[in-house]
């Protein structure tokens, strides 16, 4: 319903607080919400235009004069066939013209699909989305203040929680299933439980090309056939195609080739650590990661021109006193924002990382580390902000309660990205006339207030805004306890049903699924067993 309709129902004539509470209780249509996925960002630019140009030229020089080591034979053939060359010690050199031509012709305006089209993400211009990622080896129990090994069930639960979070727009694998030892089975099951747990876009990864092939076989079944998968690939692959500094990762390059061949979008990920595997100078770190990702972009576009590839410059930061990764520092925030700015300079689909708190628990340290790193990343112009929720201990720990806490934070950050619209109506001169000359000298019940209270304002789901008196009367609620209750409610709710039980059975018969149907809440007797209308018979 339109905003004018919402205020013409008589709510504007009610007492201010009662009217606002009644309006807040009404479900608000997606198109009227204060924040939406894919809002335009780019207001924070840590680099001047001249500095962006200098970094670009330095990256081209690094590729042309230093090059990338350890290229596999197929990569060498592609690059040298397009004008590149090999040094005596086997480093692959990229001529500036080849890189610049690739940048000019690479895919733009790509869409990362969800299984549910409502969650499609249009990566054009500076549209911004927040999501998860990581490879945590622990799950955080914030009540017991303990870390334990993460499991496949934890990953499934995380996907289910993210599926319900309004401000977390996509789900990339945030943790490692430590209870699955075989690498092939781990790669397959990571992909499987993610797509079963959420109908949002999923990101995953593989350690070997045959693992990617097996998972894509399964994804084609879910999509309804090879053709439908290629039309709407709802899973992307995060490929660390380089081992910084400036070396190709041979197995990852084979995975990259498989994903490109089979129509899976790729995140070209270069993740040097400043002061360890990339220069300690922040500008130098941006130069190196830019060069490494541009090398991957050339590689992908020679494999398949225009294949959807995301510019994934992810330079991390070391605490130079110890050499350990530090994901929550100010240096990390500005470094990733600079990389987001470089992506906008190239006008390429861009993904960076933020929210990687050093804090071990969802406490005050976690809050401030995640807030400023995510805010700068969100305002940088990057399209995708990975690892923005749930992560602790510099990516070693994942906390389910943090997802629902961080969802509130991301909603507020999304509101800052939206900014302030200046229109004839929003200048509010007529509203001031109404209130100051003819009205009650306050705006609480004014029609403009009622119309804008949900269209312009974001409200936390868990965060407490009560007065001290109201807070005390409510039993002094604690944010972490509220988060624990919310997680329990989400996991006790009916499981997502976007993949029919009969289709899940078909997958289980063919592939090494390691999480039982009962553990996932699948009741075969109670649920509909009708297959969707698709062409999956080609897989029988």
C-alpha cells in the first residue's frame, strides 16, 4: 500500500505514540521499507583521483615487469597466446594493453541469482549488498564463553538464520565442517547444506576441480537441468587463484577453469596480509592485490569472454607486533575501502571484506570493530561486503547469535548508505507551517511523520531503545540473551522448503550427503513429495 494510503486510514488523527505504535505493527511492503538491498554507495573515498590513478599504473607495472609465478600450462598458453611472455625463471608477464583491453571488455552489470528471484543481486554501478563468508574452524558459544569445533550442522543452522535476516543479503560459507574429514565430501556437503538452508545467493569454494564438478552436477539437478542452471546460477565460487605475493595457486586455477567451463560465477580473490604476504605500506598492499586480481580477470576472460567475475581484492592486516592477522583495526577498514574504490574506478563488480572482529565474543569490542569496518566498506562503492556478520577472533570463530545482532547493525549502516533525500516535500516547509501556525507545536502526529516513520526510519529487532524505567519493568533485557532466544526461535521454526523432499531424496541417493534428513528437520511423511516441473530426468 502506498504511503499516502497508510496515513489516510485515520492513524494520523490518533495520539502520537499510540498511532506510531499501531503503524509500526503493520507489515510494511518491501518497496516502502527504509532500506533495501542494493542501495547506491560510494560516498567514502579514502583515495584521491590522482592516487587511484597511481595505484592503477603501479599495478599494471607490477604485472608487466614482475609478473605472476607458478602458472599452470593452460594459463601460460592463454596468456602468451594473447601477447604475454615468460621470463627465464618462469614468471608470466602481462602487457599493459592486454590488461587494459580486458578491463574494458569484462562483464559488468552482472546478477548474482538466488534460488528465490526475490534475492537476486544486481551488481551494477555502486549498488551495495552485505553478506557472510569466512572459513572459521570454531563455533562460538557466547554464554559459556567457549570455542568448539564447527560442524556441518552448525553451517546448516547458520544458513537458516541468514535466510531470515533482512539486512544480510547473501550467504557465503562462513565456517569449515570439522566433522567431515574427507575433502571431497566436505566440499560437496558445504555447498549442499548452504543451498538447502537458504534460498538467497550462496557462495562456496572447492579444493579440487573434480569436487566442483560433483557439486555442480547436484546444482544442475536443483536448478532443473543444465540449461536452467546456466540461465540462473544461484551459487558462485570463491577462488583464491593466487598465493600472495604474486604467485598463481595451481589447484585453485584448475578449479577456476572448471567453474568457468560449467557456468558458475567466480569471485577472484587475492588475500595478501599486509606486512607478511603483501607490503606493509597500505598503498603497496592495494597495488599488489589489484595486480593479482587483474591477472585473474585476464585469465577468466581468455577462458570465456564476459564470464561473470567479481573483482575480489581482500588485503588483510597483520598486527606487526606479533604477525597475527588483525581483522578489526582501523587499517583494515581503510584498506578495504580503498579496494572498493579501486573496483569502482574500473567499474567492475567488486567484493571486499569487513566485519572481521578481533573480539572473541559479541561484546563492545566486537560492536565497534564491526561497525566502523562495515560502515567504511559499505560506503566505499563496493558491490558486495563479505564476512560482514557473525565472525570473531579474526575469522577463527563464527557465532550464530552474532548474526541476529549484526543484522541490526547492518540495517543501521544501510540507512547511512541511503543518505538524505532532499525534495520539495522533505524540506518540510508545509509541515512546519501546519505545526507552528495551525497545529500543536510538535510533529508527532503529523501526516508527514506518520508517512515517513517506516519509509525513512529503520528500527532494530533486538537493540533496546526503552527508557531506563521501561527497561527495568521488562526485566532488564540483555542483548546477548535476546539474541540467544531469537536464534532458538529461528531454528525451532519449520525448515526452509524451497527444495522439495523428493528432490532432496534424489540428491541423497546419488551424492555423499553427510547430514541426516532428521537432523535437518525433514519429515518425509508430512511434506509434499511432488517434484517441480523441470527437466531433471536427464540426470537419472
